[in-house]
C-alpha cells in the first residue's frame, strides 16, 4: 500500500487551488485535507488538521506566507512547508527558508515536478537549488546569522559521515548518496540523524550550509537541487 501524504493547499487564488487539488487528488498516495485562502486560515488549518506537507503561497492577504510559515513551524516544527512562488530569487522565499520551509516550487512547474517535489519533501528531503543555497550562505555571512558550533564539532564526524555531508551539500538525495557510497538508503538516513545530532543541526538545509561554510563542500552554479 502506498503511504498517504496529507496536504494543505494555501493560496489566495481559488482557481489555482482547484488546479492543484485536481492534479494531486489524481495521484495515488496524496490526500488534500484542506484549503486556505489567506495566511491566517493557513495557520489555523495547519494547526487543526496537522498536514504532512503544506503548499504555501508567498503573497496572501491578512498574513503572508513567510509569517504563516513561522507561525506553523513555531507550533508544529515537524510540518513540512513548500513555498509556492513565481520568482526564483524572491526575497520572501529566502526569509521563508530561513524560517524553516523545506524549499520552494515555481508556480509554473509541471505536474511531474510538483508530484516529485512533494514526495521528496514528504520523505524528509529539502528542495533548494544550488543558486539559492549560495545566496542564503552569503546572506548569513553578511549578517552574521550562521550559528556557531563548538570547535570540536566537525572533528566528531567520521570519514563516512563527512562523505555523506559533502554529497548532501552537493544536492544529492538520500538514494543518490546511498548509491554513491554503496550503502543502503536506511543507513544514509541513520547517519544523517547522527550528523545532525553531532553538529547541533535541525535539518538538511542547515547541514548543507554548515558544510559549505566549513569548506567540506562547494557549490557550482546551476547545480542540482538539494
């Protein structure tokens, strides 16, 4: 049986929500449990219905997508939020990712990209292009917002854990990391949990940024999404 992913659609355009619902409900394993037409509804419905994944528009009345994302994750940090946007370099997208969103999806993405994005995020991955990751790293450096870690934290990682962290920062999925290292996907997931614990990190985005800052990995322009 295909695991069911429960979805909340948040956008102030009814026709866009209807189009999303039509696409998603035709896909096995997805269930749309609610729709929100503004940011306050998005927060209320997310806290009431506890969706697995929230598709969140940036520009909404009453409360924008960034504020709504912060409010939801402040109460339900395990909720996975994907930002919907028309622009790759929208400043609001950057702020939402800093707030804990798992990445962004362009509104003109095709149905296959939409489905793949939701499946990846539901599985615990992050959708973040190399370009966006580099921009976030620059912003953190500019404003001194990168969390500092004990000097010994990096030395706590094993050689294999550094390999996994490097591949994660280069945009590889758990399956791709497993294939590259000749281990199981479950092993990668377990090792990532250990890495997060050792480095005092909360998610893949923070881990990727940490790897970039510490020189464990580099990003080439136009790289694959994280």
